[in-house]
C-alpha cells in the first residue's frame, strides 16, 4: 500500500495491528500533518479575506452605479468599480481552489485501506517514514481472500485449444488436496519468449482453506467429445497396414478374434480416442491380445 500523494511522511499514529480485519476506506495510519494543516489554515484565511474584499467591492460598485444612473459622478468610476468586482471574483476562485488543494493534501496524511481484508503486514513504527515500501517489502499489506484469482502458465502448443470459458480442475496439495472447479476467465494472446508459454487466469471462490500465493495443480480441458469411443491405450497395435485393435466377434457358434483398423485421436490418461474403425457395442479384447491373430478362435475359461 502506497501513500495517496506518492510522497508519504512521518508516522504519528498507528490505529491497527497485524491480523486485524479492515474495511475499505478505514484509516490505518496518521502521518505528520503540521505543514499541510498550516497551509490549509492560511488558505482558509485567504478565502475569508478575499470574500470580505469582494463584498465591499460589490457594495462600492452598486453605489457608483446608482449614482451614475442618476447622472451623478463619472462613468469611469463605475467601470473601475466593476473591474474591481471582477478581479476579486477571480481571486476568490483561485483562493478557493488553493484551499481545496490544501484540504486534499491534509487528507493525504491519513493512510486509508484501499480494499477490505486482513492486514497481513505492518512493517512501520511511530516516528518512521512511511513511503509504502522498504526496499521490496511493503510497509502495509492487506490480503483479501474473498477475491482470488488463479494464474497458470500453459505451453504455447495449446494456444489454439485453451479458450475463455475452458473448464479447469484445480487441486491444492497444501490444503488436503482440495479440489475446485472453475473456468478460464482470461487467456493471454501473448507468448512469453523465455518460457514459451501463455498465462491463463481463473476466478477462485472464497474459502478459508485457500491462501494467497498457494501452489496449485491445474488441469485444463482443452478437448471434449461426449460421444467419443475410447480403448485402453495398451490394446493398440501396429502392423504394416497401420494401427489396429482386436475385437471379439461371434461367427456361428464360435467367438473369433478380428483385426479392426482404426484411426486414433486424443490420449487422456490410459484411454485413447478412436475416431473411426470401431462402433458402439464392439467388444475389445483387453487380456491376452498379444498372443492372438486375426481369425483365431477365442476360448474362455
């Protein structure tokens, strides 16, 4: 948290301690306000003085105008009186602007919370200068776990497959492997040249078990086909004609092993998508298929 005027000042009072829950706008520190207060008092006095001068100038102008309307006096006196009124109006606007600026500067001596949350760090004492940071350490830090975001870097090979709205499954190893389901809210279009990755953000619901900067394991759904036919990946075999699996087909009174050439798709875990070559209801041989050949009669125990 940085001072609002970007300059800071000497701490005169601290109203909170580490671990306190604070609300947005709550005053946390009071900085030395002697000079800003003097400047405000002087500005207010200047406004008061100019107002008094303006009232006198208005009265003088009105009297000069009344006399001139009755053909008494000189026109130049009326013009001069009106010019004095205009000049003092301008001075009053400037004085009020100066007072407003001084009032704002005085307000900057109150360091207030910019968000609601828990005061995570208080690294400043009365008498020390508050500038927001001590090196790389914040002097005040507020954590709001009510609004959390997940940030994950994804290899650039998935840039065309991960979109805004893609489902995510988040596992938190340090929170008893807690699982959270969410969706990608931001997908960067920029590739990091160092890591050759792009970042994905997702909103995370508020939960007392979750801490800021926790490490998470993230699974992103980059492909979905509800009607997909899948087979155990170890059942896929290859010969000179291509990839195939063995299925059990009933021929007459016998159960026979038959090769079925397949075109495969995506792999997830130990399941392999088959895009073509199989139909719903086909019985894949998953045990002992390494020792079978096309047309061999299958015996069951």
